[in-house]
C-alpha cells in the first residue's frame, strides 16, 4: 500500500471514497474506491479517524467530519442518514415520523426506528445521536415511503402508517397525550384518508388500535365517520388506553380502560 505522501493526497483519497460512498462510509466503499484490500481500507479509515477526518458511527461504518466541526460528537447535520446503515431493514416511525409529516411541532431528540433486526437495547446512541428502537416482523413492513436525505434514501412510515403505529403502541408516539394530539391533527389533515388508515389497522391486526382510535375520534367529534368504523371492528376483552399509566376506569362503549384523568361524560 505504501505511505501516503501528505495531507493533500489523503484528503483527495477521502474525497474519492466519499464520491463512491455518499453520506457515510463502509469499509467496502474504501475497498472499491481505492482499490485496496479490506485490511488496508480498515487501516486507512483508522488513520483518518485518528486525524479527526472521520468518526466511527457503527461496526465498520464511518461518517465524515466537516473541517469546521466542533470537537463534540455532534457532527452530522442530518442524523437520519445513519438509520439505514445501522438498522436496515427498518423505517423511521412514531413521533419522529409524526414530526416529519407535521402532525406535531414537538420534536424529540430521539429518532424512533422500527427494525426487523434483533433489538438487544431499546435505546442506543451513535455519533451523539440517540435512537429508540422497536423490533417488528419483516412481514409487517408496509405503508412506508422513501425520502431523500442528502445522498441517502431513508424509509419513513407514511402519514397513515405513522398514526396507526402510534395507536398500536403509544410509547413510540411519546405517550398517549402526544398520540391524541397527533390523531387530532390527522383528523384535520388535508391528506386524511380513512380508507387507508382503516386498511392499515386491519392489516396490522391489533384490535387495541381501533379501540384507541374510536375513543379519541369520538372525543373530538361524535359525528366523525371513524367512530362507527371502529365500533364495527371492536374485539373482545378490555384494553388499556396506554400501558404506561394506571387505567382504572372502564369505558364500556369502547371496551377500553382509561386513567381517571381521561374520564369524561357521556362515556364515564
């Protein structure tokens, strides 16, 4: 491989790798761009890491560091580009997708990722970014769309899948209060589509999502067409509005246990 003659040459080699790799660099990208072995590529990337030109963000994965970047680990302008290389097959969902679709203006510092990879730790931190992970079966990957972030394409739950996912698991929506706000925003949204939303819920197959949706929609408007649609999909048994809170009051109409603070006539 030889010794790199100088910083300018090394920079040109890094730029060549970036033209091949895009926003993040894998060892294979350096192998291809520089025509070197994997061992040589790993050595070069290790050297660039020591020089502060790249940072390791995952096993065999590196991100370039801008020349004017601060000394902290918060280097990436758009941390969403890390999601595919770290967690594919996956998509960004929950409250992160809700912010993307403007269902909420309240952005979380965590990026919510639903992934088919095994999840040993539900909260992980890479490159100064916190990721909240949920494992789902690969067969449940539907209702997503690809968006362009820099040179990276990232999968995100579409507007309707975002809502039904949060109703399925309020935790990924930041809690039932935030989920309720997102549902209200969806019901007033110009791209609201009840047929798609209900079809996604049917495909997901969790009756709890329909109980929560019907209850929340009826609180907003008793005339909302989603109310009878959800009534027609009621499953047996009682479901909690949210597993995160004590739910001691039963709304028999929805077979839904709710916290006392949520109780309101005529459903008390």
